C-alpha cells in the first residue's frame, strides 16, 4: 500500500511535519512516527493506513506503486532503479533543480 520512504517523501513534498500529518489524518503522532520508522512496506491497522493515505491524497499526493504509470500532471518524485540496484547505490546521480539543464551561457550569466 505505502512504504515508509513514500510516507516521508510525501510529507516532505507537502512541507508537513509529523504532527501536522497526524492531525490531517486523524491519528496520533506516535502512529506516524512508527509508520515512518518501519522498514519497507508500512504495516498497521488497515483503517489507520487508509486514513493516512486518504489525507495525503486529499492534500495532492499521488502514491505510485512499483512500475506504475503516473496519471496526473505536476511535479513529483520517483525513486528509480540504478545500475547498483534499487536506488541504494553510490550517490553519483545528478540532481536537477530546475526544469531544464543548465548550459554554458548560464555560467556567463552567473558572474
């Protein structure tokens, strides 16, 4: 349903702290803390998981399963598999902070 990594990423995209997410979902702060601390797939009471996922979706988060296509528009984040496997390899991936790649003329404008 949702992984702890997805939960933390979704909360970060929304700019929420754990307490704010707990309030939005109608669950306790320790529940959110436990969910985020779990490894891999979040386990718990189904009703609680549904509350948290529903709160995230209502706030604009689209949760993507393994190999799922995104049906929405807008920005997002997806962990891709690397040559080292499952996104756990060395941190050599390029981070792009803008919608386009910088070109040589950007270096001239930066001075």
